[in-house]
């Protein structure tokens, strides 16, 4: 089993200089060990929930609920016409109370609130539980509260720093180049935003998904304890399994892909290019290599005067705005 690299907690300049450019996940043990919510959780999970409830505005949030038969796995229904869970609207305080009620049940329902914005639901929590590393990243903090549940293997369009506050979580990660071996589900009908792998990494069906064996050889696995954090770069696939009856995680998405970023370009390329004859697809490959992926792509318009470089010029706010207007003009004509 391949392990995620572990590094000592670092400051923001060191992170930007030495960690982010490597484009690989890293774990920072104990980086949030001084958080009050972490200290409360070491007394009891209920104490951690009480700490959180002290900041609760009473604003409802989206809660996902799966029946006992799903054993905490949130996924599609068997016929792929829907999902194996339902959504309800609860306050975080009500969710915390329910988690306490079912904590001792041997076979509880799966329930969690995911990606709830801390600023709107728990104002003051960030100040009390501060992570200096993200101060200048423009990150939005979100909280995940639930019981022993699984988040299906997916990727994010943003870089992610996730901190375990209470309970334990196992992260199983796959590099972006494993995409062909992960059997990607629908791009436009998803569980909670991003496409997911159809393979359950805790019980893979190798007969149905034979190429998944290739992904397994590349996977990284790490168990996180309260106070530990993991950095997951954009497009790295990750499955997250919480194992305790009460679990709390805080994550910070940052470097967001504006307006869908490359994912939206990918979907449009499927419409515009993928179904063309092979010779045309290869011709477009040459264009993409020259204008997008090639090492000299940033200089593709260098032979033109600066004022004439247009949408294929070097990055700038003016160039970006020109590209958006060009795309809107073509799509609306």
C-alpha cells in the first residue's frame, strides 16, 4: 500500500515555494492540534459538537441521509435513475442532536452535512479555530459533520486543504492520470457536484471494472487523526471514509477554477471534437498541442504585434475578458 508523503507543518511561503508546485498530496500531522474543537473532541465527540453548537446561527443546511442498508455509502441507486439517499434541511444543532441520539446504535442510518459554509452557519468558528496556513489563500472554509459515512471517489476543481477535527478519516487517493481506470460516472448527473468513480474502493468489483486493478497500483492511502491535515491538489481523485460514530472535518477550497475551468472546456470538446472522424480529431490534437498543452504554447502568438495577439495572446485580465466575450458571441450566434 502506497502511503501519502508526510511533512512537518509549514508556513504559507514555504507551502507555496516547496509544496504546491509538486502537485502531489501531502499530510501535515498535528497542524491543527491546538484548535479548541480538537481539544474538545479528545474529551468526547459530544464536547466537540457542543463547541460547534456554540457558534450555530440556526440557519438550515443540506443534510444527506442514507438507509441502514447502504452502510454509510452515498451513491447512485442500483438502476442509475436516482440516488440511494435523500436530502433534508436541518440546522447543524439539530444534526448534532441526532448524531448523539444514534451514536450507540450498532447499525445506524448514514447521515452527514457536507461542505456547509462556516461563515454563514458558524460565524466565529474560524477565529476560534484558526489555520494560519490558509490566511492569504482566499480560501472558503466549510464544515462536514456526520457519522461513519463514505464520500465516493471524486475530484475537485479547486485545491483542497482538509483538517480532521473529530473522529478518524481514511483518504484513498488516485492521481489524475488514473482517470481511465476509475470508470467515471455521469458528468452532468452527480451526487453532490463533481463526477465520481463507479468503483467502490472498499469492495471493488474487478469483474465489472477490470481496469481498476491499474488504479489500485497507483493509489495512495492515509489515515488522519484529529488535528491532522491533508493537502489534495486539483483533479486528484479521493475517496473519504469516516469511521467513528461522530466525525467533524473542516476543509478549505482555494484556487477555484473560474466558471468551470478546464472541466467545462472538456465537456464542450466532447461535443465539438470527440465524435468527429479520426483524421479531424488528430488535426485538432495538433491545435491543442500548439495552443494549450505544448511547452511553447504560451508563446503561440509571439510572432504577432502585441496589439494584434487577441485571444491567443499571453494571460491578462483584458485577454481573459476578450476570450469570454468571444465565446459568448460564438455560442449565442
